[in-house]
C-alpha cells in the first residue's frame, strides 16, 4: 500500500519528531525500565499521541490507517516495540470506554488520557491464566454504590507509572458471561503494585503485577453494562492485533535497513560485506518477508476501516507479521556479527523485543485455533 500525500506527510513528521525526541534517549529509557512522562506530554503537544481517535474525545482525529502511517514513521527513526507499547498504552485502555463508557468516564479518563495528562492500563491477564479471558478469577462484588474488588493481575503494561487500570473482574457467574470492566484509580486504597516485572525485551515499557485487596470503586466506574466485558474485550482485539502486526513488520523493515547500512560500512577481506552475494540475497529475503507482512497487515486494516469483520484476518496478519519480525531480527543480528550481540545496539534491542510479539495479544497457537473455527475448519 502506498500512503496518500497526507499520510505520507504524517509519517515523515513522525520520523522527524522521533529523530529529535526518541532516538537520542531510548537506551537511557531502556536502562531505566520506563518512559518519562515528559515524552507523553511532548507527543501530545506535537500531535503524535492520539492520531486515530476522534477529536470529540480529545484525540487528534484520523483512523487506524493514519495511526499506522504515524507509527511506521516512529519506527523508521529508531523507536521500538517496547516504546510504542508504553507510549500508546491508551490503545488498549481507552477504546472500551470510547465504545461503551458513560459521559462521566469519557470526561474523567478518556479525554485527559488522549491529551497526555493521564496514563491508563488494561488489567486482564492473571497469574493463573493468560489468553483464556473467560476464566478470570478477580471478583467484584456489589456493595451499595460501590464494587469491592479482590484478586490479582500480571503482565500489565504501564501499570507502574499509570494513573488508572481498566480492570476485568467477575461480577456474575463463571464463564465468559460473568465479566465486567471497571475503571480503578491507581491511588485507590487496596490496589498496589505488588511487583515490577523485569523482562527480556520491551525494557522501556514498564510492566507490573497488581494486587486488589478489598478495593472499593464507585459503580459509576463500570464500563458499559455489567457482565458484558467479554464481548467488549473481544471487539477491541482486532485493532490490538493489527497494531501488534504493525510493530512486527516495522521491526522487520527497520532491522533490514540497519543490516543493509552496516553491511555497506563493514569491511572484511578487503571489501564491504555487502559485496558478498550471500549477504545481498539474505537482505533481499529480509525485505521480501517484511514487505509481504506490511501489505497483508495494511490490507486487513483497510478492510477494518471500511467496516468489514476481519477477526480471523487480523489473527493471521498478526501471525504473519510477528513471525517475520522474529525471523528478520535474527538474520539482522547474524549480519551484524559480534556487534549485533552487544547490549545497547539497536538491532539487539529489536531482537529481544520481537520475541514477545508471538505471545502478546493472544499467543499464536491460540489465535490459530480461533482462526480455524472462524474459517470453518473446526
């Protein structure tokens, strides 16, 4: 897909902004284990934070494809999957409220988040289960005008530095029909960050375990209807998987560019490494895989924007792109030789970050089985 002139300009603006605001400091943020709030504020001020969200909710306007163009630009300038996950965590915390939340939730949480004043996270995964959303055990019991929440969450992105958690909790019977989404302020008594998690990759994206011990939350913080959360979560998975696919193919494209640049500069046996046919062919293979993943992902994104149901296609696009990211990052490290194995090099960061992509947002094995059912193969 070729971007139209407006999206091409948006992508270039994002590249220019990331060159100034991200590239010089990303290793510092990797070592610190989180992004500074100043980056969120800078992104909001530059119009880089909330592209793809309607202005009526505090966003910058545009659609999913506009957001894809912008994030392509960020990755082209040296951003990382971990950075995108942290800077754009509102991509998984705000949509449920935008689609189903009350005017109160929109004003208190969504608008300030999209304008860079708040950071939210989404609390679904629990210590006893990952992709099996219907089996969540965290429970919210109605007590007058409040819910009392008890349970635990883990692998929660932006939960250390965040201001609120859109929490999936059981308000009804067992199974998918008994879940609700409730927004919990981080400073609510009984909600604690029980552990900050150290990861192999996505190092600048803070991740935490959360403990809910008799956490009292006003009923007004319920998102949509009680016991409807499973459906709310499922409907947002399409966009989440499109963006994970985007991180996949942009990682692959960036790794290809880094490898090509290094192979032009690095000399062995009296000539640049790129003069070896085996190296050139490997670079072509890396580019081929990345371009195929990009084309498929953006085609699925386009169909989604046009209103088509693309649940299975989003799963397959994610698998295609994230497997490409893992493979191409591996080849890029190989072409960099010993330099590619050094901590702090960009290609090493992408290599570590890419490995999470087949796991996050639904493991490949789970999504493949879901696709089989949706396509009538099961």
